[in-house]
């Protein structure tokens, strides 16, 4: 395995390019990120290709009910020694050694035991199913982008929180070092402050790593082809914040909306329609098939005209022809019976899948609603905690300076402040994510999309 390392001065050092593409450095609000994903996200593009494939299938499905036009032509040479001739007195009869024919014919099925009308209905159902599946893929992809956008915001704010925490603890360390020089505190206080700073630095390192990973994930979901000379600092400039405004939700209405709007259910409804049409197609094997045809044909003469001994390829006959054809399998070895049984079982399965998916979607709505309530309550509970933690730290420092408090009280207050800040931004992120999941669960259009 080949591993590429940097210079000896730093394996993780990177060259910082200054010529970033414009699309990478421009301000990126959430709505632009979502619209970019609609154009470049790999999942959306694959879904669009699948939709186009399904449209081709729709054309194929309708073909059975549309007329067919066929053109044929043939030229044939036969060695004269292979031609049988009949001889009579003063007369010899044989087929010519060269033949040609051509024709054009239109064939239209007029009855196929119900398959003609079923073909048009199946084409419509297939088109609706494909569109619903495409919309499902798009909704899933946009949800991923929305969550990834919030993950970048969370990671960036976590860096700010832990940088502030390291700065607080470093200031405490400096204060204790000054007090040690003045002889007012023991060496133990300095050691404890150094340990506190050392314990907080890994949290800052982890936050920076989370930020790098979150930006890479978002760039990937947006379909960005990053320049290879971009190592760590992907210059995504996110301009929006967490969506934390409260919403009023009526759960029964939300469930009804999900059952009516979720594209997964629409795709399954169309699948059930297709399975029902398959029963009609299967039963058509019990019935006759009738078609009509009409055409025009040309062929060379087969026998010489009176007074001539040879046929000529240049002399031909042509004319119209028309007719009807009926075919009926009176017994097919129970093939049709087997197809009907299979089609009915597939229809029953499709109905079961639809009913189960409806229950699963209702469960998703209820779960998303519960998560949204929890996230809202957590967010509300943190409304004043950060201010209280800052006040507690200020008082702890005053007591320590007056000699009525301890260094441990100050460190505990600083830790509590960091925890309060972390919990608050996590609560904001969780509420935004819960709201995104709820919007997806009820099948609502993303309100930020233009």
C-alpha cells in the first residue's frame, strides 16, 4: 500500500490554493444548496435517468395497441439444376431460377382479450409510478443536503465554543501562574489548570475534524468536483443559520397529509394498478386474438407469357391485399391458468405492501412529531442556561479573587459554561434536523425551495 506523506515539518500540511472556482467560494444559502443539488446531486441525476428509462418503457407498453407497419423484400437465385421441370408435348413448365418480391403491410390488432385497453392503462400507471419514484428520490436527496448543511453549521459553532473554552482555561492557567509567582497559590493550582487546558484541546481538535468531514460530505452531496489541490480547507461559505422558529402542528392533519402526499404511497398505488392489469393480461390467454391487415405487394412473373420461352425479372405483378386473422389457444397446458394465479398473488402482495407502507409512514410521522417536540422542549430549556452559566463563572472568579472560593469552583464554572454552550448549539441543530425530518415525513414541499 502506497501512503503519501507531506514534508518532514508536518505530514498534514497543505498548500493553500488562491484560485478557487467561483462556485466554491460564493455565499451559499440553504436554498442555493438545495437548487444546486437538484442539478448536480448524483442521486437526483440517477433518478432522472431512471425516469427517462421508464418513459421508454411507457412507449413500449403502448406499442401492443398501436398498428404495425412492415416492409419486406427478397431476391433469390436458384441453380437451374436444382429446379424441377415438367415436360409436355411442345411445352415445358418450370419455375424461374431468379425471383424477387416486395411488399408493405399494415397490421392492427382489434381484440386481444382485454390487453389493448389494459396496455393504455398500464402505460399511464407506469408513467405515474416512475414520476412518483423520481420525486421520492429527489425528496430523499434534498433531505440529506438539508441535514448536511446543518451539520456544517453545527461543526463550525462547536469550533467556536471549544476555542472559547480553551481561551478561558488558558486565561485561568495564566492567572494561576501569576499567583504562583506572587506566592499566593500552591504549585498544585497551576498543575490543575494545565491539566484542564490539556483536557479541552482534544475537544477542539475533534471539532475541527468534524468540520472538515462535514464540509466534504456537503460538497459531495452538492456534486462538486473539488480541485485536487484542496486538502482540508474547503472554502464553503454558508450564510444561513439553524431554522429554530416554532411551528404549530396538528398531528391528525399531518398524518392525513402524509397519506395523501407521500410519493412512496403514490408509487405503490400505481404498482397495485399495474398488478391488477396483469390479471387482465393473464386472463387474455383464455380468449381469442383478432387482427386485420392490409398491404400492397410486388413480385416478378413466374411463368413466361404466351409466345415467349423465358420469364423476365423486369416484368412484375402488383396489387392490394387485405384480410383478417383469428387465433385461439383452446388448450395451452394450463399455462394461462398458472399466469392468472401468479398475477392474482402479485396483486394481493401489492395491496399488502401498500397497506404496510401506509402504516410505516404514519409511524414515521408520529416519530418525527415526537422528536420535534423533544427538540423544541430541549431548545426552550436552554434559553437562559448560557447566561446563567456566564454569571456563575463571573461569581466564581469574584469569590476566588476574594479568597472565599476555590480554583476548583472556577474550573467547574468554566466547564459548565462550555457544556451550556455546546448543549445550546446541539439543541438548535437537533431542532432544525427534527423539523427537516418532519417535513419529509408528511411529504411537505421544502419551504425554502424556489
